[in-house]
């Protein structure tokens, strides 16, 4: 039975999907209301006044996607 796609074509699709996922992941905080969902807060004093401090959910979100990205990168390399 003939394969639908070669191994190299599947690998290319996986690399594209991983790149697209990471690219889209970078836009999430620009959506209105997402910073509040993540529990982020604006700094009111200090050197970085006006910048956002990440909330707990933001760290969980980031580390989850980081782990998924690393797993997929290892699978692609393998």
C-alpha cells in the first residue's frame, strides 16, 4: 500500500504546525481582556512602572506551551 505522504513531507507539516502554533501563541496577550484572564497586573511603582507583572495563570500557560514546544521539537529532531 502506498503512503499518502513521505516521512519528509510529514516532518515538514509538523515543523510548519509547530511554527504556526508558536507564532499564534505570541499574539495571545494582545487580545482584549486576556491579561485579566491571566491575572496580570500593572506595576504602579519602581523602574518598570506601567509594565505588566505576570499572574500565576500566565506562568502556567507559558510553561505548558513551552513544554509542548520542546516535546514537539524533540519529536521532529528524532
